[in-house]
């Protein structure tokens, strides 16, 4: 595509070079540059792309977009100065990939917990209805039935537009996407047109990045503020910040809830380890999901499907056929008669939700053993809170490693232990090695007990000192069960 066409929708401070040059691709990473690519230099949280401009040119970049003054220039390269590269890169990518969200109805799911489940279940439901559908999620991206591995909740704007373009070319009618608070603040979704937005809930998370809870809420709300009037905005009315999300949106608004007045109202009639009986807008349905937090996820899915024009009866049939997402309340049973549950819960609120659900179903007929850690180089403030929630709701807690990243595992464990007093310490043991922690939990467990292995869920690795080592909680448990 000609450069002049790519930059037609952005404000330029200065252009030096040939505006009619052909651009073969756009990149943020100088290592990925190919001949005649455009390199956009962004001041990231870890590195500043401006320091890699020369490397990008050496690799073949013919256009450089920047915001910080450049001392030396190459006469063979076209330079474009803008006020903020982070703000405009989404618009550049959207234009380059021919506005894919004009061809695919994009639905964004945001909130602290439930994003992956809601987006994935919508993807599965609308494939059940016979549509070609795309999915952009933490676990995996899909272009209809083709899996595309993922590393982030929300990809960078260029990857995002490329995937959406591929979805459009494959004939996808809908695309369901997790929208993280980071991606909203960093303008990764800039230039995209959303047909709808869903809010699940908001609790403490990512304060290492946002600094305050108020900033975190503001980031989520910005997504709804920016929705067009042609879109819908669906929110959880039971969350105390749910209606805040709708305050300034131009979109058509709707609510779902279990306990409040709402457009889409659900009630749990029965809840067991094999599933729930729910009443949704006056109709009963059996679902293969467990717990109130999953009931909220299902209500978000039900409400979205209604807003997209599907008939309630058809939606309920589809809900009854859907299966839980991997690593989200993923239950397996030991031959010795106890149950192990693998869950991604990695925030205080998520832990409380999962453990409350286990308590309600157990009805004191067995003990709860929780294996939990906290990620390194992330929000340290939530570590003691996670331990507090675990100790309050468990009979035994084993504190262990999660993804220590570049921190010492024992330092993370010490931070977690700071949240409890000497009395509660009687319930707690620490085992740095996660595999041994899981094995020890299984040794403690008796018939009727439940083990919760929390924090990693679907992840099949442990990240230590920048290296990802294969590690899958469910695989570990299955291996233990086979040898009991």
C-alpha cells in the first residue's frame, strides 16, 4: 500500500522523504522488519523503540514513524514525526489492513475476572449456531477452527489488525475479544470499531501498572466511553462499578445480574460439582458449569447473544451444551475419592470466588486444601491479600511458586506470608517447588476432600529468569492420580 494512503487518517507534525513509497508491512519490533516495512518507534514500558531506529533501517525499513527528535537521518528513508506514536499506531494498522472491523462484528469483553470464559463461550456458541467466528483470548486465538498461539491478553495493534483481517478474509461474521486494561491505556485497540462491549466485574489487579484502583476503573470505563452509538454496552449490574461503565457511553445499554433488577436475570437453583440448574429470564436450564462466578459468565454470554439477535430458546439449548474453558474450575477426580480443581484464580477476589463456590458445594462434607502462589514482577500489594482469602476459606494452605519471573520465589512467598497472623500460620506450610507442593496436597487429601490448585490454570509453563519451562498443573495431578 502507498504510504500516502496509510497516513491519510492521522495527524502529522512533519514528513521528510517520499510520501508515495510502497509499504509492505508495519512493525513495532525492529527484529521483525522486512524490506520496505514501516517501523513505528514507541516509548514502551520496558524499552524505547526510538533506540532501535537504526537497526530497523539496517533490516530494510523504508519508513520510520517517530515522536522524539532524531539527530541523524538516512536519505533513502521517509521519516514521519507525530505527537504520540502509541496513539496513532492502531489507526495506521487499521488502515493498512483495510479496516477489518467494518467487515467483522467485533465484541470486546473487559473486566478483572471472566474475560477468557465469556469470550471463549461466545466463540463456541456462535460456531454452534453455524457462523464462522474469530476469537482473541489469553489462552489461544482462533480464526474459525484454526488455532493461532498467543502471548498476551490483547495483542499489539498490528498483530490485532492482521488477525482481524485474516478473520474477515476467512468469512468470519463475528470476533470475540478479551480487552485488557493495559491494551486500553496503551491504545492497542485504537482504530478498531466495536459492535459491542461487555463488562464482567472489577476488583484489585494490575496496580503495579495502574498505580491506583481509580486509574484501573478509569481504564475500563474508557473502553465503554469510546463505543459508537451503533454498538451495545452490556454490564454486570451486581458489581458496584458495573453501572459506572455505562455513565458516558453512546452505545445502547443493557444489564445482567443474579441479585439485582436487570434486563437479563439469572438465578442458581441447584449447584453441584457436575454442574448447575439455573433459571434465566424465567426459563430453567441445566449447564455444565459450577459456581456463582460461572453463573455470571453465563449471564454475560446469554445477554450478548440476545443483543446480537439470537432467540432465547436457541441460546438456552446452546448454553446447556457448552463445556468449561480449560483451567477455569477444571475438576478431576482421584481414584482415592477426592477432587482436584485447577483454576486460573490469581487475584484475591478470584480466589475468594472459587473457594466460596467449593465451600457451598462441599457443605462441610470434606476439607479444602489450597495450593497457591503469586507471580513475580507484578502487583506485590495483592500477595498478602491472596493468602488471607485462602486461609479464611481453606483447612490447609500450601504457599508455593507461581511464575517467579525475575524475583526469588522465597521473597514472593515471604510477601504472601506477611498477610497472616501466628494463629493462621498453623494452617499454612510453604514448599517452593510447585510440583512438590501439589504432590504434598494430594498426600494430605482424604476421601471427600477438595484440592484447589490456583494461579496458573491453562498455562503450561513456569517462567523463571526469563525462560519458560514446561509445567502444567493438570498434567501433574493426572500423573499423581495414575500412580496412587
